[in-house]
């Protein structure tokens, strides 16, 4: 009998970040070599949990490719933080339809993960 396997993702936001990278790659927005280089650079830059590196690399590559500016990203982070603070524990966080990103996700401890695939509709 083998011991139970550890879950691949500790939090839902980790799976979402992973899925976004895969989807952006599928849309041809970057190559796996570009992703590996960006992630590798991020991992070398600081000591933090693996998927925090993954998320930071995702933010960097999206900005470098012109899919989202730093200002747009920070606006989304701020909107996400406001929505997270206004949402009762255990309920889905909903960003206002007036903000650039409209999405509903399960509330997690990782409120920084604040953007959707809306920018990937055109490869």
C-alpha cells in the first residue's frame, strides 16, 4: 500500500495560475522556452513558495508581452483586494462589473491572483 500522494496544488489560486500559463501558451502568447527562462529567473531572485514564483513569473511575462501593463495589473490587484475584504469568509469573491476584469472565484488566502484570461481572446 502506497501512502497518499500530496496534492499538486495547496490552494485553488495555484491551480488557476498553472491553468492560465497553459492557456496563454496554447494561444501562442509565449513559448515554453520563454516561460522556463522567466520562471527560472524568478526562482533565482528570491526565496518563497514555488507557486508564488510561478505567479510572479506569470505577471512578468504577461507584462513583457504587452498583454497587460503594470498599471492595469496593479489596478486589478487593488480591485481584487477591495473585493476580497468586502466578501464574507467562505463566499465567492466577485469583482464589480465596472472594473476591467470580471470574474468569480472561490475565496482563498491568495488575494493577489486577480486577473482573468480576457486578454487572451485574440492570439
